[in-house]
C-alpha cells in the first residue's frame, strides 16, 4: 500500500500513545522539572565549574586541572578536612550502628507499649538534623554546660568539650550516636524477620545468649547491617549542619571540626571560590562512591541473603 | 533415657486457660503421641515439657527430677520443629555440629556424632549444602539429625511432618518409626493427624480443649474409644454415629428397623450408637436397611460408599467387594449390633454387660 495509509496509522498510534500516557507524564512533570532543573543541571554544571575559576561575579574561567592539582598538592586545609571527616566517619558510624542495634534488640523483646517507645526513640533523629539540636548540643557540652554540671556531682572535673580541639570532635560523635533512630527502626524490622524458633532450637541446644547473638542474630541480620552501614557511611561523610553550628561555621577550634562539607561551604559561600568548591564536591562524591563500592565488593564475604539464587 | 511424670499441669495466659489439671505418666522408652484438633493445647504441652513455655500450675518431672524451673538447655532433650528451624546461613554439617559445640565437646567426638547421624539419616552427600538447597524431606532429615547428635534422654517432635507432601510424609513416618526402634529413646510426638498417631505411637494421648480425653494404645483407642470425641477422632474413614432412642431394650433409629440391644448398664433413653464403616456391609447383616448410593469413592483396595438412609442420614460403608454401584442406585446395608459402640447421653462409652441374646 502507499504512504497514504501508513501515516494515518502512525498518527493514530501517536494519538493513542499520548492518550494513554499523558496523565502519567502530567503527574511526573513536577518531579521531572525538579530533577532536571534543580538536580541534574546543577550537578553537571558543577562538574564543569570544577575545571574553572569562578567567583560568581565574573564569568567562569577555564583552568583545566588546576583546582584538583592545588587541592592534592598544596591545600593543607583540604587534608585536614579529610582527616577530620574520616576520623568522624570511622567513629560515628560504628557508634551509631551499635547504639541502634542495641536499642532495637531491647525494643524487640516485645514491650507492651512498643509503638510509643518506637516513636520516642525515633524522636532524636527527627530533631537531630535540626539547627536547634546542634545549638542545644553546644550548650550541653559547653564549659559551664549541663554535662559538666552532672559530672561535677560525681566530683569529676569536666573539660571545655567543644572549645578544646582534642575533644570537640567526640561531642559530635556522641551526637551522632544519639541520632540512632532510623537505623534502629531498620534493625528492628530485621530482627523481627528472624524466625523465633531458631532461637528456641538454639536454647534447647544450650546455646549461650552471646553465642546466639554472634552466630545467629548477626549473620542473619547481615543484609540489614550492610544496608545501614552503606547508608550511614554516606550520611556521615555528608555531615554538615551540626558541625557547622557547633564550630560557628568555621571548623573551629583549631580546625578540629573542619568537616569536609564545612570546608566546602566556606570555600563556596564565604570566599566565593565556586570553581574550587565544585572540585571539592566532586572529590567528595568520588570518595563516597569508592567507599560504597568497597562495601558492596566485600559484602559477598560476610552478607548472607536468605533468598539468594545458587 | 527417661520417663516423664506430669502432675496437675496447667497453663494459662492471663485469664485464658490452655491446659487444665493434666496428669500423665510417660514411660521410659515409649513413643507417645499427643493428638488432637488445633487449639487443643498439644503443642503448648510439648513446649512446656521442652522448657520453652512456663508451667503455670503443677509439676513436670523428667526421670524423678522436677524440671519446672530448669532451663530448656538443662533438660537434656532435643526437639524437632515443624518449621525445621535450621540455621539458614550454616551448612548441613554446621547445623548438626552447632548444638554440640555449645558443650565444648572435643572436635573428634563432634565429628563422630555428626558422621553417625548423617549415616543413619542418609544425608552424607548433603553435608556441605545450605538449608535453602535442600528439599523439604531433606530438611526434615537434617532437623532430626540435629536432634540425634545430642544423644538426648528425650526427643520431642512438634508436628514434624506437616510441611511435607503426602507421599514424603508416609515415607518419613516409616523412617521415624524405624529410628525409634533403633534408638529406643523416649519420644513425645505432637500431631493433628490421627493416621500419624495410629501408625507410630506406643500410646496415644487424645487431647481436647486442654484436657485428656483418652490415653491408650492405638488398638485400645480404635476398639474401645471412651467417648464420642475419641470415637469420631480416631479412625479413617470416620466412624458412623447414629442417634438412638431406647425403649424396652429396643433401639429405635430413624431410617433403620428397631433392633434389640444388649444389656447396657444405663437408664439413659437416648444413646449414640457408633459403627465403623468397615463393619457395615452391603447386602446383608443382622440389622439391615434400605438406602440410596450418594457417592462412591473407589480407593483400589476398598471402595468407600456414602449411603443415604431414608431418614436422610448418610452412612459410610467401606466395602472391599467389586460390586459396581453407582450414584443413585438403591442399596441394602447391614451391620451386626455386636460391632456397635455404645455411648450414653453424656457421650461416655458404655460396655454391654454381656453379649448374650445377640447371635454372633
């Protein structure tokens, strides 16, 4: 047949396609706009900017790899920021996960008002990201703060926790530990998924509680631990608001709270070195990607999935 | 090995009473089956013996030792769970060895026992597999193996075969029975399946609503059920129950001609007469009645016929004849009053005082 018959067919197909899918696209539009304009666009723009010098007033000037070269060879604050961030991640992630698992195991014992407890225990996580809690935290650990007052009752001479560069980072680790809510809920769901009769069988076989924990609970919880580990590691690398508030936005004292993101923020919005800040952002992205990849690559040696294919 | 003594055992959850005043002696080396419908408390009772549930009232003694306050691990027993409860992340070999390692047993002894259990259960080739790589029957063997390696004084089984398909269940039933013969250890076995109970048990305990209905050998339960519940529960196909009015030592049953009763030690006017389908015959008998074939189930070695009497009641007739009855055919059924079980108005068994007057 001639072209005359195919083009109405094509047209009708298009009409049908639009008629069928238009509502879906209509509903997707806000998200698509947000994604392209507010996420993907800026991400790609920042990749470009990382190869430029850009002060937000004059047009970006292409400098090639100069930003990266400076970062790795001459910028001592960059290395300091990495040091602070890595130390924080190494301490805060295990601390939070252990805390979360501990609380989840307590709640898993089946309290009568468990719903209420779950909500209460989750509260710090809701509040934790807020500026108010960071400010509160600064007050708590100040030289004349509550923590020292309590220690004083026991005759312990408290320190100026936040203004002392040797201890300031640990106050943030404690804050991270306190925000155990979301991994705790995930652990709780994971614990609920372990069949009770495994513990009963172990009990009858005389398995001590600790061995039940290490040989049954931990291995069967491994997928959940892995999930929480990856998520919390990413989260910890990105820690910003608490560090920013407690260090007064500078990373003080003595750069002991110079988190990577705080440094990045200052470079971008205080010194308006947008090109350099973009380069910092991309390096952080790559660091996080590497850590996530390592987690996934090692997971096959310690994560057991129940429904795994053979 | 050990016997068990249960005295006035009760279990309650708050106001809800699951088991009341239960007394039971379990002999050393017997295969005792707890059977009953769902919710009769049989699993709860087993778990109380195991130490997985508290004992609300009374005492449980293993051997001569009261174990109420003894933790499960100290009761020297093994349990096989309905779900098998295998550790999913451990190989078969590790599953078998896990319980032994708790007792700091020398490795050579652990290996010996694991190998022995694997040989008995023929799972030697599966030792490196994970539970998810096993079929239901293989998982069941591993679960039993895990119980065997402990060399316990007492085995507990909680509906171990109910997750298997019919063919495998029959096979595992026979294997469990031969395992029992071989080990000779006391076993307590919970099931809702009366066929399992009948085929494996030394003695059966029929439970209902947390109380013992009857304890006895399979034969005793089948031949002399103490009450209507046991009569109806034990035996497949199910026993026929006929409501009878008694006057002048004559039984009047709807759909049947009146017939003479043996001398019964009761003054009850209303009795229930039970007759097993195998004791009802086609075509002849001391008492006969006309009926219509409602359904024919051909099972090969027997044919089960559902016959509707003129009263509307359906009798099950197990017939080994090759008579080709079909649905809708008129049929004469008959039985001998000697084969009847008699139950009084309260549903309790009454024995004929003597069988004279009944021609045998």
